[in-house]
């Protein structure tokens, strides 16, 4: 990671932490946030410049380092390369060997490949020459620096000093810079040197070094060793410079770039399973590193349905988890939907991808939303139905669930006698009430047998048992068969004539308090009977005059004796809600 990129991402991380998530150990950023910092996660390829002192004969290799950076994923990275002449400059075939091919870049460690270009030595004085090393046709990445310059430093002509670039792994230091005199000098020459920070910091990453080199007659190479500090943090390669000054002879290249390559493995990323009760959300996943890193670690995440459904059981999320350098974990919260439905525990997954500055060890976690709702409670209501005079009439009972379930619920039911008898008053019945998921009400019916017998209201019960997926609260429902029949009645009538009147008396059976009898005197005129007079009389005291256990009562009245003729006395009981009507007629000759 370059110094510029490192500074950019550090600034971004601090702004997020300060502005959005103060106090958290790490940062969770929605994928929808488009920020320049996250552009650094894209996979990009670049190539570094290289240089070498030519030599007088044979060949030696100039090494070009091709590197990629960014988030992992999308397959292995490769890129084509080819050398090209620069005019004026070095010429393929005489100064270097034309080289081309495809470089496959490692996915771990340095994420790089090294390509060697043979440099041809000679004894001609030709000055410093350059050629191009070009990249093309990237696979699974884009190219950000497509051309490097190869510099061939001439070692003929007047002597001059060159400091060559150097590189070493952090744990194998020191960093050894070669300071080369391009040709030997006939006398003693001196040059000062000192280190200068790049992305590497003196006192932390290396030991600041300075001094003076002395070349005696015939000496052409000196070495400056810069001590390196070894640590256990995975970090980007770091750089410093060795700078020459106050030379007694000319200096062709006064600055050598020293690269301290990281030797510590990337941390691995794991996400832990999580569980929460539905009413106690959110569901919190912890994304952890195997060890702290010296640089920021990012990883994308997204939720996926298993048995839990996004939108109804939880809110789907996706984003990027950012773990700053030196920290080891971040928490991702998935909002959970609380409802009142009894249901099985439900699951979803949190999936990791596109890791940056780390490798994924365990990229999927299972989130479990545990049910917090009690089993539904079944109850049966009471009902009533008029008996009817014949046939069958259904008595309907409502069975309800307090609380819904996401599974099928069943409960058995069966009738039982009360004052009603299954042989004569209703039809014995039983069955199973089945509630589909989400359904909270069902009905069952019991047939009631109609008749015309006057009787009291009668009852039977429907009893619940064997619940599956529920419990029972009110397990007995009472069915009332209401009587809708009236009692048969009859009238007796005796009519007598005296010298002054006609009397009528009789008994109403069955009788009820308040009953009245209409008594009429009718005269025959031709074929018709015409009412002469009429009276409504109240029945007497309710009793049992004939001892048959049926309540009865007497009535009587009298009319003025009419003129001669054929007459009829008629008594009529109009009936009540409980008693049927009846009548009686007696003919009388006057």
C-alpha cells in the first residue's frame, strides 16, 4: 500500500469513527456508501521501476516487480508484459534482451511476481540508457501503473557514484544498500550517506543510519547496512531512502529506495454464529481477526434467508465491516421482527466476501431467531339452538385459538350427554378440529333431533382433548336445545237453560295463570250461525281437578235466556306461547 493510499484510508477510518460510531472498536459501513477510500479495495496492478549497473561483459538480470492490491475474490490475478525500446535509449539485442510473457501474481504474501530482463554488459562508453517495461491484458484486476522504466547505468567513462535500490524481508534484515562507483578511481574518494523516512519510520521500523563511505584506489563497491525492526504485525511493505551527499566525485544516482517487505502472515477472518430471542433483537454477529493487523482490514457481508424470511422475520442487510489497524473485531447487527405468532426457531446466514488485507477462514455464520411466543390456547364457546318439530338442526360451536401458530394445530372434540340424551335429543358426534398455519378459528356442528313434544330446555356438551401444537383453556362448550313446542289443551263445556238464563261452564286442561276463555251464544238462521252475545272469562284457580297431574282450571259464565230457537254455545281458548289453542261447542234447543 502506498503512502498516499495509507494516509487516505487512515483519514477515512478516523472520520467514520469520529462522525458516525464514536466509542465502537470498529466500523460497519453500508455498501451503498460510495467513498474514495473504498476505491482502494478494487484490485489493481502496478509495476515498479528498476535500475542496474551495466557491467563490462556477459549479462546480469534487471528485476521488475509487478504487484497487485485490493480486496480478494474474483479469481487469480495475471497480466501480460513486454519490453520496448525508448528512443534515444537502450536497444534490445545490444543493451538488453527483449522479454515478454504473462506473469501470474501470487494471492498471498507479497501478492506479486518478479520478471527478470537480461542486461548485456559491454566496454563502450555510452552513458545511462533506459527502456520501457509495459503491462497489458490484466485478468481479474485493472492496471493503475502500466509502464516502468528500466535504467542501465553505464560503467565506462569517468567514475561516478550510484546507490542501488535494496529490499529485504522484515525478519531477515538488515537492509543492505550497495553504493557503486561506475569505474575505478586512481585516488581516494568519499561520500556521505543518511537514511530518510518514507512509509517506514525511523525508531519504529528501522534504525536511522548515517555516515561516510571511503573508496580507496581500485575499490568500486561499498555496502551500507540499515538495521530493521522485526514485529509480528501484518502490514504493507514499507520504504525508506538512503541518500548520498557531499561526494568528492560525480553522483549519477544519489538516492536508493529501500523496501522492507512484510514477513508476517495476513490475519484470518471468521464470523461467529449468533442467536437471539425474537423479542430481544437485534441479532448480533461478531466478525473477528485471528490476530491484530498493522493495517486496516475490510470484508463485505450480506444476509441470506434460510428458514427466516427477510422482510417478515428480519431486515436484510449488507455492507462492509472495517476493522482499523491494531483492533481485532467488529459487530454486525441484523434487525429482528417481533410478532405474536408461535413458531419454530428460524435461521438465516451472514456471509462474508471480498476480504481486504486478510484471508477468510470462516466466511459464514448461522443466525438463529428463537421463538418467544407461547403455544396458542384453544377454547370452545357455548351455543344454543331451537329444537324444531322434525328432522335435524345443526348446533354450531366455535373453537378459537388465542394466538396464532406457524404450524398446523389440531384438537379433538366429542359430545357428552347432559340433560339431553344422544339417543333422542341429538346425534352423538366426535372429530378433530384442524387449524392451518395462521388460522385461529374453526367451527364444529352437532345435529339436534326435532320433535313436537313439550319439554324443558335440554343441554349437552362438546369436550376438547388431545391438543397438538396448542394448550386448552376452556375445554367444554355447552349446547342448549331450547324447547319450541306448546302443550296440547282441551276444553270441556256444559250448557244449561233455566227460565231466565243460559249457563256455560267447563274446564281448561292444561291451564296456565292468566288464561282466558271466550264463550259465545250463537243462533241458527237458515244455514248460518249468528253470534247473539259473547263474553271473555278468566279461568279460575290452577289446580288438578281430575287428578291426572296436568294443571287445569274451571271457567263459567251465563247469558240472558233468548227467544225460542236453535242455539249453540261455543267456548274458545286462543292459546299462549306455551299452550296450544282449543275449542268446544254444545248445541241447545230453546
